[in-house]
C-alpha cells in the first residue's frame, strides 16, 4: 500500500465553494472571497480546537467552478483582496495565513472534463485526448454552466504529453507540492470510440497520471469510489451510458453491477467525497487509513460514520457565523467526531439485524449500533442520539462533548488520561471557561444546554 502524505481518517478535510461562472455577463458569481475564506478557516479552527485540517477551494480558477478544466493556471481575480494586484497574490496570501489556524489550503481541480473554448481545446482534438464518437467527432457528453463539456480520454491525454504540460503549468500557479494534497473531482472513466479504447486502457492511463502526481509528493483525493465496468455507467440515465448506447456496435450494452468491478483506484486515491461503491465487506476489509470518506449507504453510515463535507453547510447557511456555526458544531460532534474515534480501532465484525440495521464491533470492546446511532464501550454509552462525548486527540487529554437537546447527568469518559479537567464552552470566538470537574470511575457529572458543545481539557 502506498504511503500517503496524510491519514485522511484522522484529519478534517473539507471543500469550500467560492464562486461559479456567470458567462452571460462575463463575471464570477462570488459566494466566498479569499478574505472571507480565511475568516471561516479561523472560526473552524476555534470550533475544532486546533486539530489538523485540509480545505480544498472550489471555483478558485477562471470564473469559478466548472470553468477552464482541465486547464488550471488562471486564478479567479474576482476572489482577490482589494489590496492585492490579482487573484493569485491573494490565493498565496490565504495559503500562508491559513497555516496559523492548523489548516492546509489546497484546491479542487478536474482532469476528466474539457471545454471547447479552452486555449488547449484544439490540442485535445488533434491528439484524440477527448472522447470521440465512432465517426471521429468529439462527443459532447455533458453540459455545465450552459457550455458543452467533453470527457478526457486518459490514454491519449497521458501518452501525448498533454497531461504533463498542463499539470506543470498548474503547479507553477498553485503551490500544491507544498500542500501535499489536491482534490481531483469526478475522475471517472469514459471509453472513446475513435480510436477505440477500453476501460482497462483508460484505467492504466489514469493510474499512470496518479503515479506521476504521487511521485511529486502529492496525494489525490476525489469524488467517488471508481468501480468501472466495460461500457457501463452507474445508472441508465447517466450521460456516459447514453453516449455508449449511441455508439456501441452491439446492443444491449453489457450488464453487470458495480459490485462486480474492483475499486480501481484503491491504493492510489486514499479518500473520496462519496464512498458510494463501498460494500459491507469492503468496510471490514479496507482500513479507513487506506480509504476513507462519506458513506452514502445509510445503514453502513449509521455505524461507521464518515467525513463531513463543510461545503454544504456554507452553501446552504451562508457565511455569517450565527447562521452556520450551530449546524457545523452539530455535524462535527455527532458525525465527524465518532468517525475519528472509531477509525482508531480495528474493525472486527459486522452484524445485520432483521430491521436492516447493522451493529459494528471494534477492538477495545467498542460497539456502534446503527438502530439508534449509539456508540458504546464495554457497556458504557459514549454516544446516544444527539448526546456525545469522545476524545478529540489521540493522547486522550482533550475530549469534546455535545448535546443536541440538552442533557444533565453523568458523562462517561473511560479513555480519559486524566482525573481532573477544566470544561470550556466551544464558541466561534474561542473557548469560554465554564467549570472544573473531577472524574470518578471515568465519569463526570455536568450539564449542557441544547446545541451546546464543550471541550474537556485534562489537567
């Protein structure tokens, strides 16, 4: 297994959506500027008690998200600070400033989609580096922001040298080598019909691209679990599936389930946004340090939890602290925190009840029960419904507690490496001292208000 720069099962990694194009007006629709982004990063650091974080910026290039790809060497000037001459200057400022808040800032990119108005489009057409119809014409497979989008044919993209040319221009623009990580979205395979390529050839080329990036000391995270079969997409309604139906010599297309294909990028991509191709067997066999993310299977997600996204909160709630902080705290404490804790442990077995809910059994006597989303250790509750208390650091000197509806009574901390602790309310402005507690048999009695989170710091 490849040694990655980061263990994504132990780090908070999120996307932040900055801007989208408004091609009709030739401007960028900005949701979060680079300066706004630093304010959010500063607040997240306070809420998460200074743990290590990665933030991938979306829409940092061109006029915003889904512009320019796979060209990634034009920083979005609409995001810049007033005092800076251009967007790149402000981006570099943000990257440096974020380090003060235990945050690595990197970017969201895309090597799978290509647009006809890109500077390099004719190079892609000439080198057959975009997927083509059987008659040799470039295939318009999707439409983003009102523009035709082509799919990259990785085989020719790699073999022609186009990938290296564009990638090095990207690295000259953004210090991704220093960040050690990049998010390459929607890294799926589309087979081309002119010249004819296979899923295996495209996979081999994608692996070559991933290996090239890894050799530069950069991890690649992505969007999905990639389990591709020949001439098949996940859904009959998928645009790539419709493209295959239009061009394939023989119909119907081959049938099969994604479960029949391997996770083709396993060992090369350590984390994806949606681990939609994970089975129960995969969850037991593949440690989260090798592959982690946000489980889309509700029954499995109820026992293994997953990586919170962050991006969806700012997009739906806005960027005023009073609007997004409560939702962020709740999701961090009730979803991300259990994920961190359970990822420390060995996954031993998984049982499925008659109601379809799982119970996952871990080392150290830990159980995660999907039927009521509770976590237990040797019969002691650590999480029940909206109440949770779990260690936030591996030395077990710092715990986080949260109550969705308010709770008073004993909170159990069987892993605590202390007997006395100070309790602080977690706020967007920093911690506020509440009181001190003494543990008796690994438990302490205190009350939390609805929606209140606390940091318990051992003395």
